[in-house]
C-alpha cells in the first residue's frame, strides 16, 4: 500500500467508535425511545451522524432524537411538558429550544422538536429539514468505503478547527462534509478538489436542481456569501455551506494542500498551542506575550462562543491601534469562557487625528490637549509616543470600557500571563 493509504487506514481505526460503545448507545437509545413514544403524540426518528453511520470517536457523544410535530405552535413547550417526568433534563435555548438528557457516562440524547413537513418550503427552522437530510444520505451513501471516507473528512476538518457551522467557527457542517465526500467520491479526491478551487464562487449542485446560469439569481443573496455554494439536494433554495466564511475556507484549503504534500497522522490530531514556547519565542524577539481570559453570562455553546469570539475580534482591533500583532489565538472551552493570546510589538508612535483646520473652535480645544500639532491634508494631527506595554493597555482599556463590555455580554476579563 502507498504511504498515504497506510496512514488513512491507521487513522480510520483510531477515529471509529468502539463496537462496545455503539452497542451501549443503541441499547440505551432503544429503551429511551420506547419510554418517550408512549408519552408524546408525535413521530420520532434518530438523526445526526449516529443515524447516518458517520459517527467519529469523541470524548462526549450527542445523539440527536427528533420529535416531529404536525403543528408548529409552541412545540418546544409541548416537548418540555412531556420530558418533565424524566430526570436530569437540560433546556438549551436557540432559534428553537431543545433538550439534553444524560443517558450514559459519556453520551447524551438531544431531543429536538421539529415540524413534520411534506415540502421543505414549509420548514420554519433548519432542523425541520433534518429528516430529509438523514433520508438522503442513507439512500445515496451505501458504500462502506464512502462512509469511512466521510469519517476521515470529519476527523480531519475537526482537528484543523474548521468543523462546525457555529458563528465562532463558520466552518463545514457534518451534513455538508457528507455531501461533499459523496459528490467527489473519496476523502482524498475531496481534499484535492478543494485545494484547487480558485474561483470566487464555486457552485456544486449534486442533483442538478438549477440551471447553471441561474443559480446565483435563484438563491437569496444572503445564501451566496460563502466561497462554495453547495445546493442542498433536499431543498434547492438552500446553500448547505452558507455559514462557511472565506477565512475558514482559505485556512482549510491550506491544510488540504499541506496534507497532500506531506501526509501524516498529525493532521488528524488536535494541535494544542504551546503557550510556554510562544512566550519564550516572544521574549527572545523582544516581543510581548499576553494570555487573557474572558467570561460571558450567555448560555454555553453557540451563543456564548459567538459572543466571546465577537469580543475577541473587537479587542484585536483595539490592540492594533497601538501594537503590531505578530501572533494571536482564540480558544473557546465550550462553556462560558474563552482564552485569547497575543504576541505583540509596540508601535513607536501613533498619529491622532484632530479637527479640520477651518474648524476654529475645535482646533483651539485640540491644541489645549495636544501641544505639538501639525497640519496634513487640511487637518490637524499629533504624534503620540507609545510608552506602555500590552498589560498596561489591557488594564487601562478595562477601566474605561465597562459599558462596552456589558453591551457585548462580557462579564469578566483578566490577564493570566
């Protein structure tokens, strides 16, 4: 076998959930399904990776159970009433509330209320299409080779931090990866073709639901912002990769190229940032290293992650006013806090812009504050020397921006090192 085939075979053995674990989940699932069927007047089906046989090994497994209601009024509340007799139920807020029940040591059942729709146009929420997604994948993907290649794609994407449609990731969803590997025919072909994409908008229409010349006109403009337009085979008006950002795509594309050039198992392993090494390198180059932890009061998961990532981007912009950022990173812990690191070099000075020269009143006020001003393009400016480090900047910014932090739902910010 070729080197790359040997690597993929070894990785596949490592990422597949053990047979005993699958049996354990199946056993608990069967018992639970029987219990809930007797209590709810709705159709139930198992969805997600478990139903599509594309599950990969994790520390914790979320098994999706969809409850299909015929009517859409307050279906989350209806499901909540049904679950009141079950212990250890956690309500998760979202575009439509759903519920988690711990079923085993390392797995949960996620109960998601959805509408039973005969036409995708009737869907009020993306989860209403889940039944169609499971049916499509199960119908099209019969080959064990393709199922295994989908698992490789998910593991690769997850390790490269490009997996998930959440707003703080803006990457590939599990369903989109299933479609792409099926479309290209293998994991390696998927990587090769993704690495070749150069056009601004690449359109993939597996079932040819649109005329090629009409796709960009037929879809809503908000669905066309991603680098790849992947037409959902179950609903022609939906782009299954609408959440994919250009930044995440370019990052993933680069990872694909690097793996194909030099294949090795490390690409399927989550790369932990060596903060001690980063700090040492920063000191050797006379840069400053700072590790920051932020906290939010928002619900853990997509909501908290998105809030903390939005604040990270905002804080990055604030730092850039006074420092050159050499390296930076964001790590969300899936709860209500995140850590950021920055390696920076202070700017020697910055230019502060003032009023236009003809604005006499404000010119006088500006000159009272700043002594050495100069005019450029009919506007007053002053040069300000940077005589503080990043830690002092963080302390100062924190004192002045409590209101801003509250507005962004950030309840804590501290320097760890």
